[in-house]
């Protein structure tokens, strides 16, 4: 096949319905060509037995949790699948779905695929789907940072067990999820189809309504809330200054930047550029074909843990203005 | 190995992504790549000058960061720049530090 194989990450807290969703997705013809890696934390892995598909493209990563102990195992499994596909030893697969453990922070898995010197040439992560349990999530959002990281990293939030929770509680949860991660789509799991699951994150601009400011999104550790906010800049921005600014921000504060997602109105470019990242990982920027609406502005959504929104905006503007001053006077490194 | 220049080691930072359909990059041709590299050095050096550091490229495949006392750090990827610069300067570069923001606003 041409180009790197897309990898879809499925995450969600313990018991939130990841395997149920994956099982339904795998039954769809659109997913017929998917290899599956299941990471389970425990002595005996069971989840992969529940997938109704036993062949060599279903691999269980069982040595521990993906985000700490089995990163090497993830890399080895992906490399082995690639080699065996090339030799015709496993059924051909055109994409990979990775189901993480319920406790996993998705960032290390994304980072492993993005930065491994061999993997990065053969695979590319294209989206994160997070299952959210409508019964237990409200409590988890207050107490478990892992749950917030999973929600913050998501491109699609799939609400599960909505039939077991009162409608008012579900609508409160949807509002809260929209404030934790305004850049993600929220759907009930039963509505999620294979094409929703497979949609590439970079192909979607942030939703227009995401330009809301200063949401208080969670109450995790009352002194350091997780919050989301959006920057909107009318003037075209400088690509070089933006790159150095975001690199410095993530170098210093990456563990507290759960998500960055935006479209950029760049100097000298007619079409917008989409950028998205999770903690210290930033995906390759995507040159979009057209603007999502009539506003030709830079819009960036941040989900941050205990960082000052006003300082982020002031810093962004200072870097951009400085880079534009240097561009105006001509380059002399 | 870098698919563009054919040398071992390469900056795979997201701002200089390998040119593929749909990806925004200045890596699509040699002139655009060199122009962007020069711009990046100019802007980075303006920031680094606030701590008297200076960045240069070595044969287009590594970065060399130097302090006024002659200490140097060599690294391949732009993703290492700010951690290396913080280590060389003796304190981290924090874009959310109000005094650092003020010093950036003063750069002319």
C-alpha cells in the first residue's frame, strides 16, 4: 500500500465500553481491513477474546499498561505486523485500531508511533476516539486526571451507557464534555458508525462554536482546574513564529497542555492550515482545501491544566508580533 | 535517513514535516526549505539573544547552540532547542513568564 498505514487509537476509562464499541466497529465492512492491537492490564487478557475475530491481525499487548510498560511492545507489535504483511504472512490490513487500557494516558502511544525512527515511516496516527461512560464519568472528571487526559486527547467522544443514566445527567455531561474538549465531536456510542470512527482528525477543522472563551471545564484538584479556551486572531500570523512559540510552550508546559487544535490564517497563504497536538506531540500540519466558514481568522482551542489563559494569549501575540517585525525587516540570521 | 537530503539524522520537527499530499510544509523544494531554515534561525536567535545564546546550523543537518563563554550544545531536531537552550542558559525558557514576554515585546 502507498504511504503510512493509519492508526486509530481507542481509549476510555475502565469499563467505559471500549471493547463493545470496537467489536461493533469491526463488524462493519469499512473496518474489514483493520488489524487490531488490544492492550490489557492484568494477568489474563480477555478483551481480545471478545472481539469475535481470531486471526493473526489481532494482537494482545499483555505486559502492562500501554502508557508506561509496554511502549516497546506496541512498537514491536506494529513492526512485526508491518513485516509480516510485507511477506504475506498475515491477512492484508489497511489500518490499525489500538485499544488502550482504561488507565492509559493516550499521549505515550501517540508519541511512540510519531517518534519511533522506523514506525514513523510506516504508520501515522490519525485519530483518537474516547468512550465516556454516562453513569460514572461525572465522578471521574472530578477525581481522575487520566480520564481528563483521555477526553482532552479525543477527536471523537462516544457516550456509552446513556440508557442507564437520567436524561438530565446525560445532557449535563454533554455540556461538560463540550467545555473540557470543545474541539471534539460528541456522539452517543450507538450513533457512532465506522465512518465516524475512521474520520481523520486533521481533515476536520475545529467546530465554529468552539471559539468560546474561558470555560471552567473540570474541578480536578480544586487549586489546578482543567480549562479550555479559544484564541481568535484576525490578523494573518507568522508561521515561523508560531512554530517556535508552540514548541517552546510544549517544551515547558507540555504535560499541562492536554490538547491544542486549530486552524491558522497564515501570512502569504490563501488556504487555512490545521494544526493539532496532544501534550508534547504535534501532528503534521494539514493544508485544508477551504475555510470552514466566512471568517478568515486563526482559531486555536487549548485544553490546559492550571495554565493562565491570558498569559498564553499575551505570549502568543508577543511572539507573533516579534516574528512579523523580523520578517518585515528581512532575514539576517 | 533523511529522505530529502540523504544524510543520516534529520530534523523531523512538525514545522518541517516531510512533504506529502495534504501536509503543510516548507520542505517541498530546496529553495523553500532553505528560506524557511534561514527565517527560523533569525527568529530563534532573536529569542535566544535575550539570554546571550546563539544558534547556527551545521551542514543543514544539525543545530549548534553556543553560549558567550564558548559552551556549545549540538542536537539534530528543533524539538530539542528549548530544553537545550534552557540547560545552557541555566534556567528554562518559559513563554508564559511575564518578564520573558516583556523582553520579547522589546525585540526590534
